[in-house]
C-alpha cells in the first residue's frame, strides 16, 4: 500500500510540475463557465432549475472531454516510461508491477478529480453567486454528475493503461487511444442509432438495448446523468432510459466494472511483459 | 566469504537471438568483479537476470538467497542498480527524484542530501533533472544506486559520461563499498580501465562466459609473451650480430633497437643475458601484456575453433 501511495504522490508531483493539472483544470473551468452563462438564458422559459440546465450541458461536455483527457494522460504511462528507460530502474526497486499501475492510477485519477471538481465547481459557484435559486435536488444531481464524471475518467484511464501495456511503441498507443475515443464517443452511438432505426423495435427489446448501452461506458454515463427525472425531461434521454430499464445502481456498477476490468487486464499484461 | 549472487547454468534467448548461454558464476561478499564483453555480448542481459527484470529460460539465479524474479522484495532493498542508459523524469528536481527512490527503498530521507553531496550534485540538487548534463544524470544514477547501504551493486557501464575527476571519485566510492563488504559488479567494454579496480574479471562473448579469474590468473592462463626491448650501445656491427646469434631470436627494429616477445618460461633467461656485462646494451624496457591484449587473446581463442 505504501508503495502505491509513493508512486501516486510522484505522479501528482509530476502533473503539477509539467502543468497538466493546471491546464486541464483551466480548460474544464473555462468551458464549464462558458456553457453555464450561454445556457442560463433560456432557463425561465423551460421552467427547469438553472443548475439542471448546467448539468445537461456539462454532462455533454464531459462525454467528449473527460475520456479524451484521461486517455491523453494514461496512454503513455507504461510504454512511455519503458521507452524512456525510467521503467527499468523503477522495477529494479522493491515494488511490484501491479503496485506501479495502481499508484499511477491513483495519481492520475487524483489529477483528473481535481480538475473536474474545481473546473465544474467553478461553474456551480458562479451560478450560485448570481443569486439564482437552486434546490437541494439540483445540488445532489450536480454532485453526482461530478462524481460520475470522475468515474468515467477512471474508466478511460484504465483503458489507456491497457493500451499502454499492450503496445510496443508510444506512437501506436497514441493512435489506438484516439481510436478508442472516437469509437466510444461518436461511432458507437451513431451505429447504435442506425441499428435502432432500421430495426424499429422488432428484434431489439429492452433487455438487449440495456446490454448495448452498458457495453459502452460513455452511454452508461449519459444515461446516469441525463436519464433521471427533471434532467431527463430536459435532455430528451428520459425515453431511452425508461425503455432500457436501467437504474442508477446498474449504471454505476457498469462504470465501476468498466474501470476495474481494463485495470486488472493492464496489470496482468504488464506483469508478463519483458523489459 | 559467502556468495551474494549465484548464477547457475542460466540461458536466456530473445526470440531466436541467444543473449546468455549456459552461464554459471558466483559473486562473493566484498568482491569487486568486472564483467567484460563486446557490444551485444550479454552483459546487460546478465545483469537484468540478476535483478529479476527478466526470467531465465533455464537455470537458476539467486541474489542474497532469493530468486529475484519471484516477487519477494527483501533482497531488492539491499541491492543497487545503475542502468547503462540511466534516465529520469525531466520535470522533477534531483532532490525530488532521489527522495522518491529513497521512499521506495524505505531509506530515511535525511540521507538524500549527503548522498547528493557525495556524487557532487549538491549545487544542482534543486534544479530540474531536465536541465542536467549527461554526466550529471549519471551522477544522479549513481546516487540512487547507493541508497541504503546496498550489499550488492550492479553497475552497467558506470563510468560512461563521467569526467576524469568524477571517474576517480567513482572508483573511490567503489573501494569504500568493497571495504564495507559489498559485492560490486562493474560491466565494461574494455578491461584497461578496470586495471587495479577489480578483484576478478568475468569475460563474456556472444552470451557465453569464456574466462573467469583474477587478472593474474588470466595472465597465467593466457601465457601471453612479455615484450622486451633493448637499446644497443654504439659498437661495431659484428659484435651485435655475434651476441644475437648467441642469445636467440631478437628482432631488429632499427639500427639501435632490438625487441623480443618472450614466453613466460624464457623471460628470466633473456633478461639475464641482456643485462650481462658482455651484452652491448645501454637500456632495457619490459612491457607485460596489456589488458587489451589479454582481452583480445580470450576473444581470439574463442573465435579460433569455429
Ligand atoms: N529486449 C530485447 N529484445 C530482443 N533482443 C535483445 C533484447 N535485449 C537484448 N537483446 C539481444 O541480446 C543480446 C545481448 O544484449 P545485451 O544488451 O545483453 O548486450 P551487452 O553486452 O549489454 O551489450 P552493450 O555493450 O552494447 O551494452 C544482443 O544480441 C541483443 O541484440
Ligand atoms: Mg549493455
């Protein structure tokens, strides 16, 4: 456990030093603030809470940005250190390979959590500062949005490690990471939508749809944040969520599984790898 | 003295490329060993096997009584390693980097400053490693290898990139470690630099161990001739030819200088004759075979039967 924390601490130190933390926090804060103030105009007419609108726009932002940032930090973690030669020295120390991966994971996740919390927190703080009334339910939804965004980040950090452990060169890892991002964020949904339109509900029932949605972590995230009550009405995702019959517990479980499985696979692949 | 490292019949291939072939050797407490071989001979591979970074295809490796690849780390805490191309994260400072490694080895952090001082990095300790010169990175590499009074040090080409001053202080550090009872393995391409520094030499060629012993033992095994060179006195040509005729096979380098490659057995008698009162000799040089010649001999002996 100690070793894991030592590695995590070093990752955070590095992230602070090479401005990763600063850059991602500022990026998320800038985009969140922009969306907040652009989105606050139609609030009154729709009749939904001001913060609910922000949740919808920030969730959509998260789906694009958080996986990208997570993959950017993580795809280099193993293959990059191997290429630079720092891994050789690290592994000659009394530390297990799985501890190296776990330490990096905790460190990278801390960086991403910090950026999400403060980036999105800035938006909520700005909203509260303007004096708009916000009810407790909206605050809860906002907090769970931040937490699930971090969970989504964890998923893609883990996927990035798996890619990084599998490939022989950094360039390949970068290419595959972009491919994964495109697949999860764009291609999968387009393909799924196409299939649903063609199928017209004949063969794909609720159960299969649920499985298909859980098979893509970004969809699980989307349902989790855009499918619930008031926000659901606003985002138009309510209908999909009802059809798929997936509760928050199932969605969160899916996301956790999506984080743990690639992480375990990455540790296994890395353990077998020759230096 | 007890063995700290035991390598028994170890073979390791990368795909079809054999990197280490059936190597057996043991390293003892308080011993400094030179691991010598040309590029690609398998030195780094052998060191990685001792570290447990790679597993042997067959054979057994024991370091401080443990299998280094088995995933127990008690031995690694008492082990220092300097990779051949040492590199660090560029964003952290020298002190932060060394503190990180000290934490991993559970070495008290207050030793870090003294260690940086010892390798001459005290002035640059709080600069980013990215701004270091190659020699400074090598010093930092050495510093991390010395963390926590290691019992076994595996140093892969440790002096590349060090200036003569630091090279000197590096060998002083090695001498201290030896006095302290540590096993120090130094790998190198050339034997010459290690003269007087290593107790024992292990020569590897194409993955196989071809020689193992002290430099004196290797000299005896190799039976390399000693070169004796004499300068002749001014005297009539006939007298010299007469003397050469009596003593044997001197080679004429020029009018004034003669040379002979003397076998160990005939060395003394040749020297006696050259030093005798009737020899027309004013000066005499004896050059024992250099370490490079010794090294070349072992490599040559290996190539010949093939
Ligand atoms: N990761 C690897 N994959 C494939 N082949 C390798 C690998 N590492 C080493 N080899 C091969 O193993 C052999 C021994 O390499 P090694 O690095 O041990 O040599 P070395 O004695 O350290 O050489 P040098 O003096 O150049 O450092 C070489 O033929 C090399 O090509
Ligand atoms: Mg080498």
